[in-house]
């Protein structure tokens, strides 16, 4: 891979590693204000990372459209784009979704007694239904095998882009 493309990947990797500090801060937050601030920051951080990835994607698309680059360079950009697409998914999942979860946790009322009561009633009902309905054991193995197969196929399709 071209050294300039490797440099871009290393920069995004460094920014991704730097995002672990606010992620750890969100884990250690105890007050509502701390959770609110760290959740908001993680959402902002994910948006910042995705903006950079979008700029790189746009530039790579323009480069592949040029007629002056060789086939080898186009293949390098294609391989580079797989890492960028995976990075966008990873940063969205890791920083954006965790930040949104922590942010909404800070907004929600801190008294969870009503939610606990509702969850206890739901758990009791599901346990009662589970006792009444016997699920065949072989069905769950087939379902798990099908899910694993679909994940592998999805991963192969993603890597072939």
C-alpha cells in the first residue's frame, strides 16, 4: 500500500486509540453531570471521526475517477477503502452508540423503582410462558448455526468490497 495511504490509516488509528480515554472516563463517571458530559463528548467525537472518514472517502472517490492513475494505484485505493469503511462502522459503534447510551442514561430519571417493578413482572410472565412451552433443543442449535453462517457470509461480502 502507498505510504501516504498508510499514514492516513495510522492517523485514524491514533485518533481511535485516543478515544479510549473518554470512553474510560464514561465508564468511571458517577454523577449525572459527568455521564451527560462524557456521553455528549463521545457522540461529538464519533461525529468528528466520521467527518474525517467521509472526507477521505470523497477524496479517494475523486482519485479513482482520474484517468492519470494506474490500475495498481486504483487497487491500492480499493484496498484502502475497505479499512476506511470498517473504521467508520467501528467508530460509530464504539464511540457513537456508547456515547448515546451514556447520554440518555444521564437524562433518564435516577429513580428506577418503577422500571424494576415492570421488568420483574415481565420476567415473571416470561418464566411462566417458558414453563408452559417446551422449546425443542435441536431448533436452537440450528438457529445458532444459521446466525453464525449469516455473519460469516456478511463478513466475506464486506471484505470483498
